[in-house]
């Protein structure tokens, strides 16, 4: 038993060492991009009011839910095939779905607008109405960004993708800071992230043309339909799981605003973002290693793919536990220095949600990467729905006058549920593949 544990630990270290060699540029670019975003928060927190950040969080949550249908997650399937026809077909299919999704959003907005239905909106969403015209752009922006990441990985253009990641992060931060001074009465957070996304789309298409990454000439309707059917599990299974995650978070923000006000929503959103940034840094970097290595091993040995998957998840768990302890004990000292005195309430928020949120991020990644190692991702959809709905249910039916009482209940229930789900997934895979 001890020998097997030692061998497993060596494999984890081997994975990280090889990961740096295989996708080191993308790994460090992702880390740098996250650090750029994180380092801007001391400035952004001081030049924008808490309520503005609350509106920004609601906006991002709404457009993320809308954009969940962009590409129907066919963009994830781009990493899997080994033939040119399938790669080009999946790219075409993904961009076409994203464009269609944007067109549908335009139609829905016009339909609601001319029927005066927006007056029925929740009061927490009323502040988003000035930015309504931006919504249709986001499915296409998100779709192109997803396609670009997958395509550059499968084409082995890691250095070029690294440039794209860093370019997007720096541009977003600079625009958000600059717009705060140009339009002090407007919400530069929203306009800045929109302009950055739009420019990143042009940058992605420029890279496609420069490196001649695509060719749609040989594609036909028959070929596209065949490819869509072959990878049908992505829109049917992966998209609902992603939608569950984003929709319930949007519902959570809306209920926090309704029950406790915009100021508390701003504090809650900032706490969520501060926790998400370091965990996103770890998660994105490790998923880059996973996707990069899977693109080399998927067509050779499925057990190798599973081993990489298990090692990445174990590594994510270990690093996350270290991050949880660091954030919990250092937040009372770091956050006041980082954000300023007006954000002091964020310290209590961070310490209340750090553990369940970290576990939720781990579970999401375990389930979302499942199509790459096993086709039965749908088995975990009900459990994922239950996990995502815990906090909205507590806020809707059992909300206390003090938000921290509600968050304490959420922490206990969500943490226990996440731990059970992680153990079930892990041992289920080990049993199937007998590793």
C-alpha cells in the first residue's frame, strides 16, 4: 500500500514537471493573465463604488448565462479529433452556433422591448437596462474566444495563444481603469470588459488569417451534420451542466440583492471574485496541462488519459487546500490593504464562503472534463444541479435577517455534498478502469 502511494505521489510531481515542458508558455501566460487581473483590483476597488461593482457582477452573470449556449460547447470537442475535416467542421459549427445565438438574443430583446415587458424585471436588474444593447454581442464574443483557445491548442500554437491570453487580460484592465476617468458617471467596468472582448475577437481572426489555421472549402452541409451528430454529447450534456452553474449563480446574485440590498451584493460579489481569481488561476493552468497532454494521448491509450485526469484532479485538490488555508488566515490582513477601508466587510464574506466555493470549483472541473475520459457525464448532472441550487434555495426559502447565518448553513451543506461527490467520482473511475 505504501509503495503504491509513493508511486502515485511521484506521478503527481512528474505530471507537473512534464506539464511545464509540454505547455509551459501557456501555463505561465495563464498565470500572468490572472495576476494582471488580480493586481488591478486595488485600483479598481478604489475608483469604483461598491454599488457599481454589484451592477458589473450582475451584468457579467447575465451575459455568461446567455453565452452558455454559444458554440453549444462544440468548441470543447475541437481538442478531440485527429483529422482536418473534423477540426474545421467543429470550428465552423461552433462559430455558426455562436452567431445564431446572438441573433436569437437580438430577437428576444426586441420582442420584450416592444411589448414593454422590461418593467416587470426584478428591481436588482433595473440597473442593467442601459447596457441592454451589449447583450447580443456576448454569445459571439464568448464563442470566438472558446473556439480560439481550443483551436490554438490542437494546432500547437501555444506561444500565439499565450500572447492572446495576456493581450486580453492587460487590455481589459487598462480600459476599465481609463474609462473610470473618462466617464466618471458611467460604469467603466462593463464598457471596458465589452470593448476588450470585441477587440480580442478581431485579434483572434487576425491570428487565424496570419497562421492559416482554417480552411472551410471542403466542408459541406452533409459533413457538418455528420460532425454535429458525432459530438452531440457536448450540446446535450455539457451545455446543461454549464448552464446550471451560471444560472444558479445569477439567481444567487439576484436573491442577495433582493434580500440584503445592492451594497451587500457588491461585497458578496467582490468576495466571490477574490476567491475565484486564485482558484481560477490554478484551475485554468492545470486544465491547460490536461488538454495539452490529452491531445497527444487520446488516440493511443484511454487509460493514460484517465491517469492524467486523476492526477490533475488530485493536484487541484492539494493546491486548493493550501490556497484555502492561506486565504482564510491572511484575508483579515491583506484585504484592507488591497482594497481599502470601504471594503472591510469583504473579509467576513471571504471567510464565510471560501471552503464551499473552492470545493464547488473542484467538482465543476471534475465533471466538466469528464467527456474527455468517459462518455457518461450525464450521470452527474442531477448531483450538479443539486449542488448549484443549495444557496439559491437557502436565500429564497430560509434567508435569515443576517446574511452570515445563511452563508453558514450554505457552507456546511455544500461542503458535505461536494466532498461526497468528489469521492464518488474518484472511486467510480478507479473501479471502472481498475487503476
